[in-house]
């Protein structure tokens, strides 16, 4: 679930050129054991001056939630490097 969620966030970033901006466990549904992102009304373009800060916040929230339930998460700096190199 964690890996699939990161892939979806990455697709949102690289393909749609958007950052959710307010991602937490409350904005993710589990449908057939796959995460579904919703509440994208506040999403911003990756061109927004705060986009990288919003992305960091989203990834921190995801890491915080999954680490709380015992999932081994990737460090934020590695995640940011992965996102920015695929931009």
C-alpha cells in the first residue's frame, strides 16, 4: 500500500504536474487494496512557488502515518530526489 501510494503521488507530480498539498490518511481511501487519492481541490501546479514545500509536507504525512503502523518508510530526502529527478 505504501509503495503504491508513493507511485500514485509520483504520477500526480510527474504526469499531471500537481502536488496534492494537504495529503494525510484522511485523503486516501482503500479500494480493492489499492490507495485512491481524493480531495484534490486544493492541489497546486508544480510551478507554484510553494510546490516543493507542499510535496515535502505530503510525503512527511504519508511517512508519519505508515511508520506509525509499522511500515518501513523511505527517508524524505530519498523520496524528494526520486520525485525531482522524474520531473
